């Protein structure tokens, strides 16, 4: 799930976009989603940290497998850093290789799956509304996700980071 203050592409006042459910179905189940809201169109994990209710996904202890579609914008870095420390689950972020946070993920030895097609996000009603303005990637450390992705219809390329 992505939440930012502005959306220049679509000029909408509300900019909370949800990951397509097939990503959760393919890669899950997940124990925790630290970046969601109470009005999501479907559950992404067993436990949810809902920022619209004042909960903070950074201050909360992460346990188990995490689904992380962090807030895009300047709020993203703390979530990426916490994911690097936690190393259990899957993160969906933009594939901007020059970005310092992406470079940290690579240097931490993560696996990247560079998605060939842009992700189409959904609104709070579960309706497909927009695609990402750039390419995205899945980030993970557990090699079990490699087989899950290989058995899917997601087109892309695996890359292994280094330590």
C-alpha cells in the first residue's frame, strides 16, 4: 500500500493505492502488514498496522512474515531500513537503481525480482485505478519466494544482491 500527500499523475486528493490481491495470494500468507489502513479492500496479512488509526508501522515490533508496500515519498526510508533489519517477508518498491534505499537493499544481500510490467494499483473499493509511474520490484531474503514467483505468471528478472 502506498500513501503520499500528492499524486501529480492523477491529480486526486486521496492517494492511497493498494497492491493487487494476486500478489498477496501468490506470495503469502503474511503475518504482518505494517503499512495499511482500516478501509483496505482486502486483508494482506493476519495482523495490520493501520496508520489512519494512529498506529505506527515503524514503532511496532515486526514478527513473522511481513508484506511491505511502504509509503512512497520521503516516508519510505525508515520502512526500507526496518525491512532490511527484519529480513522476513516481501517488499514491493519502485525499481530505481540509483536510489540510496534501493542500493542499501542490494548491499544487504536481498533478492530482487524486477517486474517486467508496471504494477496496476487498486483504490479502496478494490477497483483497478492506476499503474505505477515507474517500474517496480519485489524484494526478499528467503529463497522460498523464488519458487513461488517462478510458478506464477509474473514476468521479470531475478537479481541477487551482495553483502
